[in-house]
C-alpha cells in the first residue's frame, strides 16, 4: 500500500510543479516515526499550499485516504502531512536548503523523481 500511496503523492506534487521530489525509505532506520518521507519544495507559499491541497484531494479521490494531521498550511513555509506510515514535507525552497532534512536521514535509501509534464 505504501508504494501506491507514495506514487499518488508524487503525482499530486508533479501536478503542481513541485521541485526536487524524493522519497526516503525509513523502514529499517532506528528511531524513525514512519516508514517513508516524501520531500519536495516550491518557490512560493502559494505553491506550497497548492501542492498540499493537491495531495489531499488526489489521495482522497483515488485512495479514500485522508491525512491524520496537517501542520504548517497557515504559513505555507513548511507543510507536514501525516498519513501515518508516510509523512510528506513540502518546503518553501529556502527552508529546505536550511533544514536539509535529507541529510538528517542520509543513511536511508532515497528515490528521486523526475518532473513530468
């Protein structure tokens, strides 16, 4: 199920032209709060919010999945969407560079996704 969830999340991000999309497999990492992170960034707070809305809508319509919790939509700087086993992080570009989330989990297997028209 995680593969389908991640694939649908990535498609929703691509629909709104999210950048530098990666998924991190945390399933074998000690101390991980979930099995996967999906991370991307956007150039504006408006685009961050649009990506979050796209993910929420697409996952509900296609998979009948709703997030357990969503944080950060108010500011649009960093939105975290918790789908229990998969957590999505949507950053404004400068914040992603600052927090370097992928470096914190550098030992986790990473999958990069190309932008698709």
